[in-house]
C-alpha cells in the first residue's frame, strides 16, 4: 500500500468516527456537545426553581437525587409531597421528546402553582394531582407549545386523577393535553371538580380515561369560560355533570370523538334552580335520575336529544318554567328511553308551574309514563299549564297528556299520539 492510499484510508476512518460521534445534542442542556451527531441520552439540565424554599425535594440537601437545583440533575424530576408555597414548574427542555417531570403518588397543591407552556409531566401508576381548597393550578400552554400530562404507558386508566377542591379563579387548563387517567373513589373523572370548585378550561384535549373525562361531582361546581375542548376514548362518557342546570357552561365549540364507550353527556339528575339554555352539543344527553327544576326558566335548544334511564323524569315546580324549543326537520328535539322500543321505559314529565313560558314545540316524546299518581307521559299537576304545537307522544304506558285541570292544557296545532296504552288523553 502506497502513501496516498494509506492517507486516504486514515481520512476515511476519521470521517466515519466523527459522523458516529455520540453525546448530548440538546442545546438547552448543560453538557451540550456541539460536535455530537447522535444523541445518546446523556443530557443533564440546570435546575427549575432555585429560589423556592418550599421545594418538597429539599434543594438544600446536596445528596438528594431529586434536587431540582442541582446543575447535574438528570430528568425527569419528581413532583411529590405538598406544595405550601408558590412555585412555577418551568419548561426545562425545548426537546418535545424529553420528559421533564414525573408523578408516582399524590402531588398536593396548597398554594399558587403555575405550569409553563411546553412542560411534559409523566404520570405513573398511583399518580394523582390534588388541588386543595387553598391552592390553585394554572396550567396555561399555548397553541404551539402545549402542556402534556400523560401516562407512562399509553393506555386507558393508567394513572389516577386531577382533582380540584379549590374555588380559585386561577384554576386553569388551557392548551393542555391530558391522557390515560382514570377514576378513583369519589373522583369519577380523569379531571374532577369537588365541593365548590371552579375551573377555566379552553383549547384542551382529554383522551383515554378509564371512566369519565371531566366530572362535576357537586351541584355548585362551575366551568366559567369553557370552550373549544376535545374529548375522546373514555371507558364511560366524556363529560359527567351533577344536574342539567350545569349545561349552561357548554357550547358548540367543544367536540367529541367517537371512541368512548358511551358518546353522550351524563347528567346525574340532581335538582337545580338556575335559568339555563341546554345547548345542542350534537352528542346526546343521558339523564340518569328523577329531579325537580325548582326555579328559573329552562330552555332546551333545537336539535337536542335526551336519552332517559329507567329512573329518569323531572318535575317543573311552581316557581320554574320549561320550554322545548324544537324546529322542524333536523331541529326537532327528541326525548326517549334508553330502550327506544320499550313502552313506558322511563318516568315522565310533571308540570306544576302556571307560567305562560311552559311551551313545547317540535318535540318527540317516547317511552314514558311510569310515575305513580301521574297517569300520563306529560302530566299537569295542580295549576300547571302547558301549550303544545307539532309534538308527538308515543309508546307511553298510560295516556299521552293529562291534567288535573284540563283547561290548563292548550292543544295547539300538529300534535299527535301513537301506541300509548291509555290513548292520547288531552291530545284527541
């Protein structure tokens, strides 16, 4: 081999070795190697909050492997214990594949906690986030830099829940992706509100939960400024609410995928007294219980579908009123039993109010009439009044419409009845 050949071979070997050089290729890491061509997972990062005296990982302990102030800290950093002082969970790495934090037990928040855009939190078995009454959680990402909270394995129900007990207006999930959580005792949603808790939720995606996606566990839970969210792939329903009155927080900007076991909004069926317009969310409402509307006007928008469980029904009390505001064709409202062909499957509707706002139009009612001492699918008790137009009442186990005072029922135009055991009653 001559000198030129030997030189060429040496240069080739050097070039091959430089192309294969491994090291840390993330420029945000403290050991970034600008000559490295392949990332070998050796990156280490600077701390996240050097001024926090309440860090549960004890930043003053030089031997603590989870010290977030250690410049040689290897990610991910553990979030655990109780946060009793304000803290910002910072976006450490710009690499979207880097997991910066993890939770493997209950991380309790008893102060004002902020999560920066781009933060990625891995949830391991047994992981929960609990926002206590005196705490707040502001997880606000951006459209191009979302906050990710996800299971260590991409499966339904892998970790626990995010539970809010706080009524702080700074509770926010904005531009967040949350996945793989499940229900726990008294927290039936991957994200659950308890007590008087409130939550602002916008432009966020909830997916792959073991049971429900979002749950309002109590009647006084609030969702101010709730819009443009997406739900899919739950073991039960995407959203669970305590009562129909809480649907006032919903609007058509929230969308639902088709992979949940039950693509519907689950309503427990508790009493309520607030005025509400029940919006057409495209997906149906499932009414689980028998409840009273004790005050305020309830308006059901055109196109709404309400699926009634065997226990479902409602009473419009004297101080309340109700309107089914259907429209012809696709705008018709449907109120039916879960078993759509079974006669008398659910309870019924009782109206005790004499309000002139009790008006039903372009609505199909079917499968009702199981209530004791209310012998009709729609019954006017006491001084209750109702005007109906272009409605149908079918498959009732008693008469279609009845009233304690028949003159309080206005049988307008276009009403029909069919397959009711007792006939139409006040619908000829």
